[in-house]
């Protein structure tokens, strides 16, 4: 079992939990298990053709998986995976439809 | 921090020595450090939630030259977190309000105010006269603009961002460290960022993160400690947990990599998927104005008002609509009668437009979006309804 840290903006898709326990021997498997448990999360993490979105960064413990083996990075028992999206809480210069 | 402004040795007056005595007696700062602070020139972008504590502490600490860039006016809803402004400042320019407070705290401060919106046209010119840039605006277009301009001018970018009760801080674009684009080459597409319904921020959080930014600025100036270069600090105020992640300089980074594709500033609104002037988005769905809704409700016409905001927003104010939050709509659509005419509203009209589009797809024929939402209702129909 490994623990996935869910950032605030995505907690609404995982029943408001801050961490989710999943099984999986790689980051890819752990994420697959995560989105199977919480299907609403899928489109926020993956593009329509199934690739990880560019603004979602993934870390195993404190290492960016882009500099490890990406989604094939091995996850050992007790490791934690962090999903770290880019966040912005401020008011936009030009507001768009997504922020009132 | 290698400042280029110290050709003339900076001398502290007797008053300044007394003022900074708690720094001077500390070996990590001392007279030399205090002189470095006085020689330093820091540019703060924005005097809002993050910019308030940032500017206040930098001014108090004795940073010699502080630049402020802002074009905004103090609003009543700012006061919950933008502590540089007071109730009496509502309606004033943020720059004037901030300047009063900062000069009040430290009359030795050389304050330079820029009453403008930071843009691709003025950023490089503005940054040139400063040693360190601290971005307190916390929106995507400005963040990428500040990042790219920092890389292009070789100035460190002291970064902070907040969302509800979660924050991030780091120092980007130092000579050997990563930049924001090493971390996130591109911004998220607008539709996938959490909507206004999930927005909001705990008032103390920008305080916490802004003070972290100020701390990093001071450390860079003094050249002490371990700055947040190559590290992303994650702050969870609710759990009061701090974690840090390692950041690496990406050789393929589009702006600071070995073969950069961004070599000058671009249109950052377009880059972030934001186009045109601010306007409540209606997505082309049918609309009804608040005056017409009022008239038809008064005439006892058979209209079903659907409110797609969140329950906590409904508690702030409502016009008696049936509450189904936008995210719950797909699961609760059976609560609606497609034979009746439905008017959907939210706070400003954005979420309700999405709801109308969804209902149309689900086969509803008589659905209208309330243009401008409950805010327009409060402004034009019933002033007793509070705005938020």
C-alpha cells in the first residue's frame, strides 16, 4: 500500500480526502487504482488520449518522477506519492469564465 | 545577493542604527547585513494578499528601495486578508494606501510606485532597476510573465501561491536554479482549474505565505541560510503540515533550458487561454435578464428557479431557488421537471451557463440562464440581497 497525497483543488473528486491509500508497484499502477476508485478524477489527471496532463506533477517522496522512470517509477511500501498541480488563488487580470 | 548598487558605501544614520538594533546585534545580519538591506532594491508585484505582508516586512526590515506595481483600487472584500489596507482606504488606489502605511512604518524607505498593470511591454524595463522580484499577484498570466522576465533579466523570482488553505513557495530563476517553467512548462487550460465555486482563501494564508516570501527575499539579500532554490515548499494550513519537494533545472525548459524557445516576452493572457475583456460568460446559452425574471415572478408565471451554487453560498443569500450545486446536477437531474420553464442562476452567471448547456443536452427545452446571476439581482432588483 502506498499513500497518495491529494491537493486541495482535487479533493472534491475523492470524497474530500487529503490522502488516498492505493496498491500498485509503480506510479502508473497506483494512479490507475486511484482513478478506478474515483473516476471523476480521471479527466483532471489525464488527457483524452490517456496521457498525464502537463500541469500535473507527480512526486515519489520528494523526487519528481520526470527525473526518475516517469510512470514506471517503482513505488515501495510506505512510499508516498504527491500530486502537485499548479495553483493560483489570486484574481485574474482579465477574468475568464472559470473564475467569478 | 550580488547587488550592483553599492559603489557608494551605504551609511546608516544614528536613527537607523537605533531602529535596526535588533538586527545589528545579530551576527547573521550585523552592520554589514543591514547595509546590504539598505542597498537592496526589491520589486513587489501587487499589494494584495501576498503583497501586503511582503511589503510591510521588507519595509520594516530596512530594505532600502522598494518598488510596488499595482493599478487596482481597495475593495471592501480585500480587507479580510490585505492587511496593508484599512477600512478607510476602500475606494483609494492600493498604491496610495500602501505607500501611506509603508512610509509610516519606515520613513527611511525609498519607495517607488508604478501605477500600472505589469505587462509584456513594461516588465523588462521595470525589472531592470531592481535586484529581486517578488510576485504577489498569484494569477497564471502574471506568474508566467514574471517568471520569463526574471529569466530574461537574470533576477531571482521569489514565488508564492495560495489556494483556500494550501500554499506553495519557492525561489525561481536564480543563476543555477530552476524556474517556474521547469516545474510547469504550461498553465492549466481554464476549464480544468477549479471554478469559482471552489475558490476563496483563508485570510491568514496569504499572510503566512507572503511572510515566507519576505523571508526568502531577506535571505537572498543577506546571502545567508538555505534559500528555497530548487525546492518547492508545500504548506497545508489546515493540517499545519509543511512538506518540501525537490525541483530540478530542466535542460529542456522552454525559457531557461539549453535551447530556449521563449526568448522574448509573449502575450500571457493568450498563453493562459484568456481572451477578450471581462464579461460574464454565457457560452451562447439562452439568457434572461434579472428585471424580466422579477416581472415574471411577480406576475406569478410558472417558472422554476434553479440555484446551482454551493450550499454555503446559499446560506449567504438566496432568492428562494431550488438548490442543486453544479457538480451534483448530473446525479440529481431527476429532481427537475422538463415540462416546466426553468431559470438557472449562480453567483455571476458562469456556472449556471454550464448548467443550462448540460440541461439542454439532457433534453430540457425550456431552460434560461439568469444573466449576471444573483449579483445582478442584488444590484438591479433587490438591494437587500447581500453581495459577496
